[in-house]
C-alpha cells in the first residue's frame, strides 16, 4: 500500500510539474503536449533510432515478419479455440476452466499489486508499439510521429503510421506490420517464462539462492505486526524458537498457534512479541510474506535491498501475464484490435466487397465469446481481488 501511494504521489507531482512547464512556449516546442487525461512527448530522435534499426536489419526483419504472419494466424485460431473450449468448461463447472476477469485496479486487482501491473502494462505497450514501428519502416512505410505518453498513471509509447502509405503497401507488408506487435508480446511472455523458471539463477550474482527467512512485503495498517514494531522489509527468522526459513515452515508454526495467543519472533530488528488475531479459523499477524534471500553484498542488506527479489519476481510475473494476454486477445478479429485489421487485409483479398460483412460477423462472434467467458467467470466466483 505504501508503495502504491509513493508511486501515485510521484506521478501526480510529475504530472503537475509537466503541465505547468508545458505552458511555456519554449517547453512546448520540445514536443510535450498536455491533455485532460494524458500527456504526450513526441520525439524525432526515437523515430530516427527506430528507422536506423529497421534499415540495418531489413532482411532479418522480413524473415521474422513472415514467421510473425504465420504465428499471428495461429494465435487467432488458438485464442478462438481457447475461448470456445473454456466457455464450455465454465458452463459445465469444470475444475480446469480458466476464470477470465477484467483487469480493474482496486476492484479485481488489489492496490498492493497495482504498481507492478502498471509497470508491466508500460513494458507491454512500449514493446508492442516499437515493434509495429520497426516493421513499418522495414516495409517502407514511414512513421509520422513516435513518442511517449502518460495516461493517468499508465506510462507507455505510441507510433503514428502514415495511413496513406500503409494503404498502398503490399498485403504481405501490411500483415507483417499488423502481426509484429502481438508477436513481440508473445516473445516477451516467453522470455518471462524462462526468467521465472530460472529465477534463482538470475538472483545468484547478488543473492544467495537458499531462503533463510520470511520477508514482510506488505503489512496491515494498525494490525498486530505493525503494532509490535515490524514493517515492510523486515525479516522473520524464528517463531517461538523454531526456525522459519521457508513459507511452508512459517505456515506450519503459525498453524500451531490459536487466535489471540502471543508469539515470540526473532526478526531482523531483534526479538519481537506479537499478539495474534482471528483470521478465519487461524491466527494471523496482518502481513503479506515472501521467502527471503539474503544479499551477498553488504550494501543490499537493508529494507529496500531485501525486497528487490520480490519486486523483480512480481514484475516479471505480471509482464508475462499481460504480455501473453495481449498477444492472444489483440489478434482476435475485434475492432479496434490488430486482429481486425489483419482480417480486413485477408478478407479484402479473398472476398472483395463482402469483406466488411465478414469482419462484422467475426467481430460480433469473438466479442460474444469474450463477454460470455467473463460473464460465466463472474457467475462462478464473483469479483475476486488478486
């Protein structure tokens, strides 16, 4: 919670500062524009960099683009199959059904997870848009503008493709450009899976890979732990004289304690006594925990340094989730997704004047599938906050 308010405060201060500065004509000439709900920064330097990359790697990008078109078709078909099969599972109340809920910070996403979500959305949008821009330049389609934006609390990037040149381009060039964004997000998700699978190896240069305690990553305001002096970034090593190096050990020791009992904990701030409260049928102390990996470097042995592995793991997890979801659903033939424009190119080549009708039917069918999955997920579990 503290992290969220810190992030929000910084964004609001930056927002106000940029809005004030942008009123200065000299600052406005730099490409900064302010609007009611968003701020944009247009830069030709980013556009130039993207163009240079596209021109240097044109052959490689063509090869990747051809593969991307095939993967784009595969993503559309797979996502359509997934939504159909999952809807049947939800209707039959199958235990293996995937529950699909909209991402709503503060409602379906807890405030504690929101900063990680926003960072992951920014990474996803940045890679998605830059990929579109690189492939557009490689196909000879100019980019009018490129830049960064801040929409309320969500940072990201944008590119403006020359629509006239895009319309005149070959169909295969259009398909390469349209599929490049979702494919970049799919590649990001794959990289994140590799990082998650080898997370301890990633940590190993700076942190020991065996957990040696329980790290407090969030704390209930006014709860037992906070009243006892514990705070975010502290580490619990023992509960009632027994070591708790893993979450499983901590959970086992807490299961022996009745609500209302006082427990003695050895922590990074010394020995602490905490009076538990009722949490269902169990005793709780009002904390969110993660396993603690001790730093190899002394400068990381502080509240911030101890939390880096947890923050990194959470950002990678959310980037995987958002990246995969974007790759799958953005290739659906639903307006205004990339998949709709992708279908338009193919339908106009095959069906001619009937292309518009085909797009409308596909958009209605796939949008109905998405909404039906969300509706049945809501019926199944209601609004659950992650």
